[in-house]
C-alpha cells in the first residue's frame, strides 16, 4: 500500500503531467485522482494515476496519467456475472504509451520490469501517440508502459469491475 507521503508525491507528479497535457478538470476533480500501486508498494515503477470522469452500470470514462516509464502490470478483463468482460477503447492524448498485446514479439521501445520478466508475457508492441486509438476486446491479455515524458490517455469502456480483473503477477491486489 502507498504511504500518504508517497501518494502525495505521485499525485503531484500526475497533476503536473495532466497540466502539461492541456486537459482541464472540473471543480473538485483533482481530489478524486487515485494513485494506484496494485498492492506492490512501488508506484513509480508499477502503478498509475486514475481519474474516473463517469461510471454508470453500463459504461465508464476515465483519464489515466502515467509518469515516465511507469508500467501497469499485465492483466486481462475476464467475463464475470454473465458479462463478457470489459471492452475498452484507449485514446492517447499526451506523451507516448506502449501497449503490449498477444502476437509476435516486436518489443523495441519498452522494457520489462527488472526481476519480473516472467510476469510480462505479452511482447507485441503497439505504440500510441496523441490521436491514436486502440480497441481492446474483452479477455485480451495486455500491459502498458509510459514513454520517457509520461503519458495521458482516455479509457472508455463497458462496465468496469476492477476487482474482476486478473493479473499475471499473483502479488497484485486491486
């Protein structure tokens, strides 16, 4: 878990990146920014900052902010409670974000988290820059990593059930 001090530092870094991206937030939204370390205790390496803009019973819109080279652990959105799993549309806004998906190993820009290479099995690299869109079908195993400046991107998806997500790393707690 994050300490309050670590969370505050991560929040400040994320807000600076968000400001650079030009996205304007509504009153009080900065207070809703979540710092997520996936229970791994090292959010600068494996983590992200998340702001939920809206969430209904059927869809959600979020802003994801990542600091330089920050990585979200490998995961997928499986079926749950009669739902086929989350379908997600990613839209890059600022910086570069590298997604790793099933397919031939084409990794050239990103890197595997040291000591955890075996937990990052998807190696087909798709680099998104501002204006690029990626659609992730339900159940698609993936992970992603910010480039050297960090990254800001939107996630629009069907029903969000973060607790239903599965991770390759058994130590992840969401």
